[in-house]
């Protein structure tokens, strides 16, 4: 145990439920550094699930994209075919990576299997993920290839106007490589993935590993939802929006009744739980136990960046699942995490924590 790890261990031993931000304040270091030290303490067996920290044996594995996100936030109404004055901001992204980081910031133990290039962005992804508490020891580095990049153009209100992505490096994450990581995959309590993966890898995750490990999937877009559709029956939890739900179910999602019918179609195929994002109207969930629950925490008055809301939502779903939270609390946690995310200019809110989520719920639930 290093000197810094000993200091953190002593603080946690005295205050098992202490927040990572509080530890950072006491030691005058960054929260991300605290997260790394706590992760090391978990791996060495010194911390066994005290407070909000999950036992080392209960870890999640993310398999999917890790990007560098470039956000362009226009200062005015966007003019097509012209140069638009805007503010540029760079941060890490990729749906699976984002979910993993949100989960990590909530105190979760997570390992990421992804593919990065040998460019400067690849180094940035690995270094910053590690600082955020994500175990990057299982990722693939593809020689001579560019890392995944995502460029989003946000309008004056912070909503996405258009986006572009180059995720071709992820296609290098082949089935043989995935099988070389089978040991860590088989030990996971939850698998997190997205449909941007090569089809044979997506099939293996859902059809092979999904037989005994709960698989959580964000469809990402209607295009990717089409790729996910053949394997949807082996997914434990899927989080579509209305349009993605329509693609996955093959049913209209115009009305609330339509949404319930579409969710029921997925449940009949074998999905254990469907949580539909309804934007400003909150979310709606159905599961195999007969749950039908619609919840909202109200609209967000000022959206700094709408890009990461869904990923934070899913990160909180994973956290809630591993902590066996009741359905209503689970949805409130997920909604609050989404609110926290879109209130930050970064794709991931650097202040994301259980305490922040609980404060948002307390403020909005009367």
C-alpha cells in the first residue's frame, strides 16, 4: 500500500460512507486521483464494499466505443452552408465508455474493453479513463489506426443540431480478441455494450454471455437499433428513445398506449426490462414482473450539453441494479443522473456522484 493509499484507507475506515469529493478536499487532491487510489485499494483487497463502494467481486465490464468528442456550440441560430461562430470543447465520449465513467463516478468498479488507435487521441482516452477509475488493462491498441472521434454541432440552446462520427477502429475489435478477454468477462456481474460493435461480437455478447450475465444496451440511434434488433431477446435491460423503440419492436410509438404495446413486444421476445427515454417527459419502464411505471423530475431549465444525458441515465441504471434499488428509486436515480449530465458542458459531469443525484432528487421530488 502506498503512502497516499494508506491515507485514503484510514479516512474510509473512520468514515465508511464518505464521498470521494470529501476525501479529495481533506487531502487537497483531485477527485479523479481519489478514484484511482480507491480502485487500487479495491484491487489489492483492502476495501470490500464499504459505504457506496461495490465489493471488488461485483464489477461491470463495458464492451464498446471510446471516443474523443468535439463539441461545437453555436453562438447564434445555425446557418447552413456557412461558417458559424461557436465555442469548441473537447472531452472523452463513446456511449459504452460514457456509461462506464458515469458508473465509476457513482462508486462502481468497471473494466472497459474497447479499441483505440496509436494517435494522440488514443493516449488521451486511456489516460483519462484510468484517472476516472475505469480499468483499461483489457483494451486493444490498433497500430497505425486513428482512434474513434465524434463531432457534434449544438444549436444556440445546447441541443444537438447534427453530429458526425468515425468509429471504424471499433471494427478491429474482433471475436478472437473478445475471446482472449473471456476470463474477465465471465467474472462480471453486468455487461454494458452498444450496437456499434462488429456484428459477430454483438452476437457473442448477447447470445453467449447474455445467457448468464445481465446485458445492458443503449441502442444509440435508429440505425444501430436495426443492428441490435436480431439479438434483442437476450438483452436484460435496453434503454431506447421513442424512435429506437419503434425500430426494435416494429410498432408505432406515437401514444402512451403504443409505447406500452411496443415494450410488451420486447418483453415477449425475452428482454427483462425496457426503460424508454421520453425526453422532457421523463421515462417509462416495463419489466417481466409486470412493472409499468412512468416518472419525471421535470424539465431542465438550462442545458449546457445534451450529449451525455442518456449515458448518465444508463450508468445510474447499472448502479441501481447492482445495489438492488426498488423500481421507483431506480428511475429517479437515472433521471437525476441525466439532469446532472446535461447541466455540465462536459459529456460527463466531473461532479457526478451519488450525493449529487440525491440532492437533485430531493430538490425536485416534493
